[in-house]
């Protein structure tokens, strides 16, 4: 198209020469078949105003054309009710928390992408210390502070991406789908968080696990977390600032712009106000850890925590340590909802404490149910819980599983009176010597089509599968080992409303760690959790992570070109 001329008076010949057709008596029909408004007739020569409008329309047409350079995923049928198509994701990013804050131990990062079935090829996958993974910063800010004070940006390095797309100083790189890769994380009091990115064939189902073993008496235990996408809202239930608890929030910004964050705390008397929890700025490529006792103005036994980003996006995580009684990450919950399902209660649970927050809109009266081997049932003595609006309530459930694996469900006592809630449960496992470790479960979503958890060890992983609906068939696949092995798949039958525990299938000739992928073949929905148990120093160390849909595909709406949009 020639550039439009704005300096001449218009005439039909000039309009054609500059790329504009002469005015038509009426416009063509738009996408829904109705004729567009007719254009008023004018003099053959037109006016400057008319020519300017035509020029503006041409510019809009050029812009519209550019937006259509990439064709729809499938040809549109012209039917406005056409369904969307499905396409594999081409980029997946995740954020991991600061691995150690004031504790001594070691942390392992493991990345994995399941073998794909789509047409995507190439791509790269890598993990880097607290930097925006897509565009590593060129400067090296200072290191983060200890949990007692906000931190300054963490070192990010300035190495440029190598030919495979990963930065030259990446902590680990993932070469191909189907084989996990592990590497140690930075292990120090001021260790930063981690950014992870996968593109191309490595993006669909890309998952990263972070596992920390603390060997000193204070904070002794196994802490595990599945790294999450950056977001703007994170809910946690089960934190505390009472007794020997040392709980902190880890904020990690791997984006290219700053994030401004509020940390909202709720106790048994409602919201806990503290100006220090509002307007926290987290610079790009930086990590901050914030001790909860600095925000509560006194001990609070049971807390719900809501991390909200006013601007920007980031990863938010909450770590809990209860002296020598155990430590772990409190996983972020699904958003508040009237019904919450928490999978993953081990058969040998020695104690359990349920913590629930209710929306400020209304009180919540909830049924407590367990999913056992034969379906849902109500535990004797713990049939229900009442939670006041905007407050937190807690109840000790004791040895609620009674030597059987279980999932826990909270639902409205009256279906006509639903109140959104957030729930978490602390579970303890004790050894014969009285030493124990703790883990936290939270409200989770179904695994959907496929979900994966990395960093499984030989003889150490157990899957908990709960069907919240119909009887289900689940495919469980153990990947090749990080250093060798042959993948193995087995089918598991889960009765309606029941929970089954499955020792994780292991690859043939396993060498190293491996990943577990769960796919719902039929029935369900199914919620799932993985327990990793690694006893150390006579302590039954363990951690539990829920498995959630890996969102390896996205819905692509049907679309068609409609130049008539510039006339509407």
C-alpha cells in the first residue's frame, strides 16, 4: 500500500492512486450477516475531513491486518457459536521460594517435562537464581536479608542466554522431555528464590520441585514445594506466631517490573492490622522474606494469610517451622470456595489440626468428612465446624485417620447457605522414639487431564488418590530416572468417594530421581497428593504436595477476519 497523501484535495483519481478505493454506495455485510450502515453520498471531490477520515480508516485497516498475521488455530465456520480449539502451550514459567532462611541444610531443585504428543519441537528449559527467566537482568543487585527484615534484590548474574536459549549461568538446564534434571539450589541464609522457564516442546507440563532437608535440631525436617506460576493472589491457612513457631513469607519477583504487595492476616478475632504489612515493594529479580511475628503484634495460634499484589506479579510462599517438631512449606490454597477438598492424609497420622477462614460476608457452618477406602464418612466427635465471618476457627482432629489413608472435605451444612472458605490442615507423623515431623495440606483442585510432580526417590514416594465423584481409572507413569531407567505405567482404580494409597511405581533400572505423572482416564474428578518420606536421624521426615492440572493446553477461540470492524 502506498502512503496516504494528506496534502492534496481529494479526487476519485487521487484516491485510487494513493491506495483508497472510490466511495461505495453501501458497505459489505459484517460477520453476522447484517449489512453495515450505508455511507452517505458526497461530492466526487470530497473534503479534507472526508479524506482524513478515510486516511484514519486506512491506518486502522493496516493495524487490523497486522493483528491477523497469525491465522486462527482452525478455520472459522462463520457460525458465531463455534467452539474453541485446543492448542499446546509454548511457554511455561514458574517461581520457587528462597530455599533456606536462617536454617542449616541442603536444597535440591528438580525440573521435568512429560513426553509430549503435540507437534511442538525445539525450545529450552532452565532455572536461574531470582532473575526474570525470560530476560536475565544485566546488573547484579545486592543479596537478600534474613527473615527479620525486608531484603534487597538478590544476585542475578549478567550472563547472556546461550545458543539453546538458557542463560550461561543457569542453575540447571532441561535438555529434553521425559527425563528429569536435578541440581543443588543456593544454600545459605541469604539464598535467593529461583525463576524457571520452558519454551517450545519443553513447555507443556513443565514442572519444578524444590526439596529441602534441615538437619539441625531447630527446624529439623523435610520441606517440599512445587514451584508455582507468578500471580497476584495467594491464600494460606495454618500459619502461626505462637510457641516455637518461626513462620515467614517468601516473596520472589522474577518479572521485569516491580510488584507492590499487601500481606493480609486473619486470626480468631478477625483481621490483624499492621501498616508494615501493606505496600511492600519487591524489585524485579529480587527476593524478600518477612517473619510473620513482625506483623502480628503478639502471638496468634492460628492464622490465615492472604498475599495480594496491588501491582505486578510475583511468587508468594509460606514456610512454617515448629522448633524440633517439624517444618514444611504451607502450600497455597485454591481460591475461597464453599467446598474445599484436602487430599493426602497418611494412615500413620499421629495428630491433625484443621484451620479454616471464612469470608467476611457471612458465617460458615461446615460438615467435616473423610474419604476412606469405602467412600465418604463423618469422623466421630468431629462432625462439623463453625467459623465466624472474616475470622479463623481451628479444631484438633487427633488421630483422625485411624490407620487408614484419607482425604478431607469441608462442605456447607446447609446447601442453601454457602460461604466461601479457605482451609488447611497440619499433619504430624511420629516415630517410635517420639521424634516427629510435620506437613501441611490445603484446599486443592482436581488433577484434570494430567498432573506431574518431580523429585521422587526410590522407595520413598506414595500417591494418595481421592475420587470426589464417580469411580475413576487413573494412569500413573513413572518417568525415566535422572541418571537412567525405563519409564513404567500402571492403572489404578479409585472407587467413588474413596481414597487409595499407591506406592509410586518406579522406573526399571532406576538411577537418580524420577517424576510421577497422573492422568484421569475415566470417571472422577480425582484429587491427588504425593508424600515423599525420607527418614533421617531417627526422625520420620516427610513432605506432601498436591498434584494439580499442569495446564499444558489452552483453549483457542475461533476467529475470522472482519475488516468491517473499522466501520462499527
